[in-house]
C-alpha cells in the first residue's frame, strides 16, 4: 500500500461536478453544459463501480431545503452487499437526473475511500 493509505489502483483524487442554474440569456448554453456534466458524472459513477473502486458519492443540494438537510452521502464498496451497492448506484443516478430536471443548483463529488482490508491477521 502506498503512502497515505491508497493503493496504486486506488487514486486519492476527488472528482467534483458543479451543476448551476442559468443566468438570464444563458439558458441554452448552461442547460447543455449541465447535461454534459451530468452525463460525465453518471459515466464516471458506473465506471468506478465496475472497476470495483471503494468510494463515497456526495450529492450536495444548494437549493434552500425545507428540512435543513443539504447533503447526502452514499457509500459504494465491499462493506455493503452487492444488492445494496447496485441500489445505491441506481439511487444516485436517479437523484442526478431528478435534480437536473428540477433546475437545482447542486454538486456531485466522488471521493475514493481507502481499500477495505478484510484480513484479520
């Protein structure tokens, strides 16, 4: 394992996608940019999941919430069952699409987690 707890196949870089509402006169440009960012985020989510990476997905809604809760964290890794991981991936994709369609300001972060070590030795 390399310095900082990250293995060579487990980079320590975080990915962040910012989705923001359009300003007057920039609706079409911003809509296209946001759709491309959302597609990139979903593509990376599926890619990281298929590569077997351990990571956290943060969905941070910048629209003033009714319940005071702005951020949701979703864990994807070996500490969860395969069925739960699949459900989490589908939930994140659904949230991204829903928030994009409702015109919210939000960001999406993928934060790699240190490789889970199941060894009891």
